[in-house]
């Protein structure tokens, strides 16, 4: 029998319940963490004299051999199998599987592994280890993306393009500046994951079912062996806390929101109307009927998958909201959303890196677009202010000029000096220089602005962030 709790039962489990209730179909993904935690638990049991050193040794050896066999593909963590006597066996979760296979391999000693431990603190530990590793993995993918973005920034400090508000051309910026905004978003995301990792890094092992145990467990030892800051403080909290999963999911949801915004922009920029970018063939698809099409499917897919990760977050928040202390079976529902969200988010980050590394920016089209649409109107008003006109009056004058230019189908800079003077005597020859695209961008050098000097500072800080991280 592969159930860990059969003693008190005379009847079997409903087939339907088994199908829906068994978690091995997905929690087998925790096999590595489960073995790691069990090895350390066994080591501690031996050191504390709770089981013999000899049994502890056998358990550790057995678990190590299971690990090797799973790694090499000789053993599969599967719901069904056969025991030594050829009897069919079924395992409800990864924990039952491990204990059964271990006992098959080493005999009696295997049955002593679970001394002073419950599946409640066991699964709490496995999930913490898994989410901790995932924080680092997703963090690594984000750093790669930041590297690709920084590369685009460094190459495009004088690639002029329109900056938008309300998706209407507003003021000219540079491509470096635009991507600098995304650098900041993804940098904060990476930092959030680091925070999440720091906060979750305490060991629940030794909390037992909910109330600790009467055995003299050394929780500080197991915590330190597993790379935790220390043991968690309250055993009831430890077996029922899934805050860190929710925090992790919310960090991933934020990453997806940022990826989705960037995707949306790339989709717009890739449209026939904008033509700011061209995506590499590797990241586009064609149409089965319209031969002319080259669709930005990857960006659309990332935008679409965002809903899935939001779903995972809401799903777990909802699962947890009505659960009384301590462990309840509901908590088994933490795994699938976390697994799905990490696969989705990590995959999307890496896809975005690949797409951005190969995208072609059409600098000429961007620059031409920046010169149309009156992106220099603010600078024209500022020009009059410098000449002594109050800003509110200057705003009105330029507004009338824009109206005039729209009717004539020209840009402000295309007006003759006489035309300028008809609107205000303060205009002089130097107006052309003052409202040129280059001046509009390059004069903006307040911290965080697109001007070359400000941008160089920003790039320096971005580079320092990535360098500090590669050392950490
Ligand atoms: N498969 C269970 C889970 O993932 C393991 C914990 C079982 N504990 C229990 N008291 N039934 O939550």
C-alpha cells in the first residue's frame, strides 16, 4: 500500500476523489526539493540521536541514489508503479512516492525518515525551496533582458522619435530614452523578486503538522544546511503560510504587465501605419491566406499570456482567503498556479529578449515622424517665454500658429519669418534653431530627460546596476 495514512481506514478512497485529489500529477515537479529536504532532515535526526547514525546514513544514501536515477532518467516520478512483489501501487503525491521508493530500496530504515515530520511542514519546505530557486531563475532572465535593453539604449542616444501622451505625438524623445523607461520597470521587477526571496528565506521544517514536535529537532541546523536565514518563528503559520507564493505571483504579474505594455508598443510600431520597427522572421508569422502579411505574433502572445499570470495570482488569493489555521487541503491548490505562472513568465521574458535582440529599428521613419505632428510646439512657446512673453500668452500664440499650419499642411518650422512675425513681433531668425528637432531633445537635460548629457548619466547608472548584479 502506497498511502501514508491507511492504518485508521477500512474502506478505500473514491476513484473520483483520487483523480481530483491526487497531486502527484503536478507536485512531482518538486522531486528535487523533496529529496534535498529529506536528506537534511535525516542528517539532523541522526546527529540528534533521534534515529541511529546508521539508519540516517542509509536514508541519505538511498535518497541520493533516487536522485541520481531520476536525473539520469532511470526512474520516473509516476503516479503508478509496481512494488518488489509485483503488486500494483499508486502514489498520491511526490512525498508518498519518495518514501515508498526509499523503503523499497533500503528497507526498515526508510520508514524512520518521517520521524518528527509531517507532510505539512514537508510540503511547506518543498514549496519554499522551489519558489526561492524560481525567484533567482526569473531574476536571471530579467537581468538578461535588461542587458538587451541597455544595448539598445547605448546605440540610440541620438535616434529621435516622437514621445506620446494619449497616443498622440507630444514632444520628441530618443529611442534610448524610451527604452530607458522599460529598463527602470524591469529593474524594479528584478529588485522585487530579490525582496521576495529575502522575505521567504526561512525554514518551516520542524514545524510538524502544526504544533511542532516532542522530538529534540535542531531546526537551526536544518535551516542553515538548506541555506535559509534561520527557522520560521511560529509553527502554525509555517505550515499554512502561502504569502510568499502570492507575493511571487504578484511580482510575476507585474513583470507580465510590463512585458505586455512593451508588446503593445511593438505591435503598434510594427503596424503598416507606423513602420517604426521590423521584427525578425524568427519572431513573426505569416497568414495562411494573405500573402503580404508579417504578423507580430510573439508580442501578441506575450500580451495575451499576461491574463494567465494575473489569473494565477487571483486564483491563489481566492483559495487562501477563507482558510482557517493551520493546514487545510485547499492549500494543495497553490502549486499549479505557481508552476504555470513561472513557466509562462520566464518563457515570455526570454522571448522578449530574443525579439528585442533581433528587431530592426527604422531610425529614418522614427525621425521623420518626430518632425511631423507639432512635437516642437512646447519649445516654440518656451522660445517666446525666453523673449519675454508670459507663458499663457505664448501658449495661445503657438496654438493659433498650429491651427494655421494644419490648414496650410506644414510644420511650424516651415513657416517664413514674416509669417512668424504676423503672429508675434518677438519671433526672430533664431527661432528655427530653437525649434529644430535636435534642439528640442538636446536642450532637455534635467535628470531623467532625453538630452544627451542626461541620458549618458542614466546609462551609466544602468550599467552600474548590471555590473553590481553580475558581481553579487
Ligand atoms: N499533497 C499535499 C499538498 O500538496 C501534501 C500535504 C498533505 N497533508 C495533509 N495533511 N493531507 O498540500
